[in-house]
């Protein structure tokens, strides 16, 4: 998508509303399962493993429901942050100019942007006679590129802050690295909103 300041507007890694809806939907399903298990255990006076499993399902479910509601409220409290780049891909050892755009109305306590590199490791694990692929994530590089303090934006106003992304040449590029490892680069924009839930927007960028 073409940007308003730079040629490339980077899409959010996943739609804000869809991410909140998935968390809420999965949470409600798990809550129903956990509640059913707990109810069955209590009816049959079984306070052992089934009750523990049901309580575990319910706890995870409540965390997901909370996350989904939090994201919906954050979406209502501030318009989605926009991120644009002058050129793609981002080349290691060179500087790429970008811009962070935030539309009002919103009362921000802070607005930060970090460039991070995540390494994903995939391993085949065999449990209970079944083989499954488990994924492990580790942050191997990060840099802060924006640290904006308190600012109030009225309706129709826009905060525009230019950033410079410079990734060292020795860092790994995006994509598969072999041996079950993959690299993902992204820009994460974190906003703290006065009196309302905070937000975070992840934008995946290609690094070569």
C-alpha cells in the first residue's frame, strides 16, 4: 500500500480487530471447556486431576478473554498507528528512513518504536506417541528508534515523527536460516494512553 509521506506503508502483522477477535473467541471456547470439566468434577465429588485440568483451562481462557477485551478497548481508545518506509527491503549496513504517524483524538503518555530481530527455532517433539513441531522464539537484536513523551492530539490532528532504521551488516537477514531456524525483523510501536488501555502494533519488515 502506498503511504502518504513515504512510498511504502507497512501493513500491521495481523489486523488489529482480527487479533482481538481471535483471542476473545479462543478464550470463550476454552472457558466453556474448562467450566464443563470443573462442573463435572464437582458434581461427582472428584477433586483430583480433572478439577486441576479444568481449572487450568479456565485460567488460560480468562487470560485470553482479558487480552481480547483489552485489545478491543485499546482500539476504541486510539486510532491505529501507521508506519511508512522510503524503500524496501531494508538493507543491512545502510540507513532506511521511515515515519511513524498517529492520528487523534488521543492523549498519549508516550509513544515508542523499537526495531527487533526474532529468531524462531522449530523442533520436532514426540509426546504420548505423537510427533509435533514446537516453536521457540528468542530476541537476538533490538534498537529503540523513537521515544516520544506526553502529547495530546485533538480530532483531525496527526503526530508525525521521522525515524532512521540502521541494521548492522553482521546481523542475519529475514527468512529461513537452515537447521530449523528462521529470522523475522519487525518494528514494534508501543503507545501508553492516558486513562485507557495501552497498545502495541507490530510491523514485519524484510531485511536483506
